[in-house]
């Protein structure tokens, strides 16, 4: 039986909100209720035309925030670049559609090098970098007077728009032109959100370390979305230039973009349509404010700031988030609680049996030689050596602070060693980063139960399977087989964020196996597991070995670890203390004294 795929097709319950929204905007909103039916209101058309412009900005910005978790002001700069590039192209005979195309190309070309720099930061640092980028764009526009007209701006010489011989310059047709471009933008971004690419970005947002550990190239995927978002906001700049017949730098400053952020927060990023709703609601609030003393721009900025604070405090998910939360609450009332595995409450802890091992070890897959790592004046590793052979479970043990996790970090590429070498299948990997080593077949797990919190159990496994499929390595198990091995088949449709620690821990191991490791690095996988969960973990690890892969495992639970190990390396104070078969290590006096404890 095939497990659910990460790629989620559009379904009727996903499409009807978009259909209802655009039917309302296209047919109901333009009608003037005080005149005969379907007579367009010029004031509504004017506001709606601008609302489509800001809707494109809000949806593009909101989708970027949704898929990356990064708050960006860079779209303001790309919007300005699109407006000026399009205006210059239009004034040189390109026409509206040519101006839109040129604006998108220029914005994309500028965004890629900018994104390479900005996306190497995260959190507040990313926001500050994008803020500086947008400020720099406005500064250039103000000072490049020969090209941009400086603070006076650029006039659009001919703002007429046509399509296949039809003039789209009158208010009603321009309204529908802008609405159509907004619909196209929403359709593109909705397709991205529901694609495998979009799900990968969500996985990166949820858990960047885990996504990298199965071979996901984080920077390039985020850069692709950054470029797409920049290209999509560029037409909004051209649309605004044609609508007002002039563009000036102050149209694109940070305070102007505050309005876009308010739209995003009002609508929420949980749904693609959320920021669109926010844009239209906020733009149609302005005529109401115009009839009061609050029409002054300074008062309006104050109102927007206060509204922003209230929304973040009272409705952090916005309108879209509130709708999604309500839907999930209603659905959760109909769903049963996470079931306990059949007979789980009556299972006893298994008796650990020492597994018979062949006399000769297989060929080495992973060789670590002379690994040294310093942290300031502290030497965490000093010449560590070990090798992991074909089809072998290799234990790495030692007291706390002996350098076990640091060794895994240096092997996997999470840290760069100061000296020494790491080779995988004869290839040097000690200078490669984490996602690159993962693509070569060196997959790892972590001390914490690392999962993708917004995915279901099945979607997590499908994500790992997709990463393994891209590698071209032989598949070890299907997603369905892994669900059964990890005893998770009964909760395959549950969201991971609601699962207990043990299930999350087993799922993290199963995701790593789904990525088709040649060598799997495991860092204390048994921590916090019950006896029954330890049984499932043992089955998973032994299944990896049976499938032909190898495991390097750090663990403190010797009753769990030693019976399954083919070979054990012992570290103490960052150096090799001993190495040998598990039975030999359990009898080694030095190891007993330093780590295992005296016999009684």
C-alpha cells in the first residue's frame, strides 16, 4: 500500500475560498448598490485598482514569510526597481506588457546576488539586511537623477494599455486588468505552496538542521523563492506607475511598506489569500478615514502602528489563521486521540541478546583519521581515529565531555575539523558542509527529537523518501515499511507537533532511514524512550544493518547498545581510549574504570 505523498494536489475545499473571493471582487464589489444593478462605481474601481497592486505585494511578501519564516522588507526595493525599470522601458517604446516583462527580468537579476548575501543570515539579522537593501534602493533612485529623475520621479509618457487590440485604459477594464494580474499572482504562489518545492521550504522553515541532515540545499531553495517573490512584485510597480502616471522614490520607502506589512498581518500568512484580504480591507478603510480628522497621513501612520500592535496581540494568525484554526478545532473534535499500539500497555522490556557477528569485518566505508578540533584554548578532539565498515553497527561511547558529539559534528560537516581527515567511500569529505555530505549518503540524527512540526507523520517520511530518491542510492525501505518498523502506522495522518516524545524520536530515525543512508550517524537515539519504544528503535537499527547500510551510534545506555554492536570505539578526554568488539570492550579494564564502572 502506497503512503501519501508530500505533493498535495488542489482539492475543492482548497479552491472554493479563492473562487468565492474573486467572484466577489469581479462581480459584486464593483456594482453600485444605489444605482441600477451592475453599474460600476468609479470610486470603488479606483480603490480596487490600487488594492490589486497592494494585493500582489502583500501576497508575495506573505507567501515568502509563510514558507521561510523570515520577515523581509526586500520586496519594497524590488517593487521600486520594477516600477522604475518598467517606466523607463515603457518610455522607450516597450509598451505595458513589454514594461512588465523587463521589470520582472531586472528585479530577478538584482534579487539573486542580493539574496545570496541576505539569506546567509536569519531572524532579526535578515530583517535588518533587507531593510538596508530597500533603503539603499531608494537612496540610489533619489540620487541617480539622470536616469530616475531624482526626488521628482519619472513621468509615464503613455499610460494606455491594450491586449489583442482591446483598449484596457478605461477605469472598469483597468480594474479587471489589475484583478487578472492579481489572480495570476495568487495562482502561481498557490501552486508553489502546494508543490513539493513548497513543502520542502516548509520543512526547512520548521527544522533547518533536520532538512540539511537529509541533503536539502537550504540556501538555493530559499534563493529560488526570493527570486520568484521579487519577480512577482515587479509588475505591481509597473501597474502603479501606469495608474498614477508618475513614480517617485517616496512611494517605496520603509514607511510606505509598513502598510503592506499591516495587510499581511491583518490577513495572516496561514493561507495564500490571507494577505489579499488584508490588502482589500485596509485600502477600503481609507475612504472611511478620509471623512474624519484622521485623514492626515501622520495620524494614519499612528493608526496603522496601533492596529499592527493590536493584531499581533489579539489575532497573531490574522484572518486566514483564525479561519484555519477554527477548521482544525472542528476537525480535531471528530478525530480520535493518538492510539496506543496494540498490546503496548502489556509489553515488558525485551531481553537483550548478544547478536552473533562474523569474525572478519567488512570493507571500510567511513574512515576517520587524526581528527582534531579546538574551541579557543580547549581541545575537544585530539587525533581521533575510527572506521565504519560495510553493514556494521559501530558504537561510539565515552564519558560526558569525551568528544562523541563533536566527533559526529566533524564527520557530518556540521563543524569543520582543525586537522585530520574524513573519507566516505574513498572521497574526502572533511571540508564539505552538512547538506553536501548528506547528499553523498552520510545521514545523521540528533540528540533532540528533530521533526517537521507542521507535517503529518506520513509527510515527514515522504520528505525523507524524496531526499533519498534525489540521491539515486538504492532504497532501503518504503515509507509504509518504515511506519510499521517504527510502530507509527496507526498515527500516520497525525500532525507531528501533537505527538509525544517517543513517537517523535522514532519518527526522526525513520526519516533518516528514508533518506537512504550509506552510513547513518545517530546521536543518543535511545534518550528518553520507554522499554517498548526501545524495542522499536532496536528493530529499526537492526533493519538498517540487514538492508546493507552501516550505523555509527553514540549512546550512553550500554544495555541497549552493546548487544547490537559489531565494533565499539571508546573516547576519553577527546582521544581514543580503546576499540574492539563489544564483548571485548565490556571486559576492558581501562574502559570499565573510565566509563562503564567497576564490576560488583
